[in-house]
C-alpha cells in the first residue's frame, strides 16, 4: 500500500504538527511511512531551503526562486519520494507542487501554465493522492510565527500572503476529490481527526484496488 499525501497552507497554519501526527497514526497502524518536506528532504534540498529562507542575501528574482525550488523538488522526487512509493511506503510531504502555484503563481505573479510545466518536469508527472489544505486567516498564521525572526517568505506583505491563501482556496475548490480543506484554527486533535477520516477512506479504497 503506498499513498502520497501532501500538506499545504500559508505561514503558521500548523502543517508540521499535523504531518507528524498523521505519521504517528499511520505507523501505529503498521504502515511504513516516510515524512519529508519541501523545499528540503535531501542534502541538496535543505541547502536550497536555507538559502531561500534567509533574508540577508541579494534579492532573488521570482524566476530564480522558482528554479531553485524546482531543483530541490527534482532531487527529492528522485532520491526520496519515488523510491519510497516503489517500496510500498506511504509518503507524507510538508508542501509540494501546489506551494509553487500558490506562492510563485498567485503570490509572485508568474505564469500559471509555465509553473505547471516546471512542476510537471521536476516531478516527472508525480501527483499526490491527497492534498490537505490547512486554511487559516493570514494574520492568525503570521501571528503564530511572531516569536521567531521572520524568514524571507514570512516577511512578505499581508497582501502577498492573502493572494497565496486565495490561490490555495481556489485550487482546492476546483479539485475537491484530491483536496481536503480543514480550518487550521480548529483544535489540534480535531484537525487530526478530520485528516485521519479522509486518509481512512483512501486506505480502504487502496486495499480494495
Ligand atoms: P515552510 O515549509 O516552513 O512553510 O517554509 C517553506 C517556505 O517556502 C514557505 O514560506 C513557502 C515557500 N515555498 C514556495 O514559495 N514555493 C514552493 O514551491 C515551496 C515548496 C515552498
């Protein structure tokens, strides 16, 4: 049984907590799980992540940003995700291609078709079975991050993050079979329950396939 599950959302939406929780639930039920993240998850990807997040470098152009992210993604897919799926493991990824459409597309204004093509090349056509969107108002998310120093993305304007949020909502609405939208302001356990219910449906479907 191999599922590919992606968590998405704006800054401070609670993805890391929820990816870890799902990983625990699946492992408890005997599934072999690989938990990873974007950008990152490989040596190359983690270097790209550090570079992209720091605020003290010369400004990175939107296109350069896109290709750095695509570079990290291509490496993650070939080094971690594809091999894990091949070994019938379930892969949980904190961000994937939808982040590029949300941030580089709706946020930065790059051409959507071009982004889809770059995503398709970087992933060699790999599409998640489920995308969980943890949706929270921009200010709530940014406030959750206030205790830390803001990184390059978090330092973007509220208008930027609002475009990102609207973009996510639009993508989720257009493909409800693949997306699950959960209110990120719900208590942690309530979110876990909603995610687990939906994953359960997928697992049952897979086991009958
Ligand atoms: P996070 O996973 O800790 O939220 O940090 C990753 C940052 O990278 C986040 O601010 C969004 C950004 N990002 C993009 O802009 N495009 C992408 O395709 C991905 C994967 C991440």
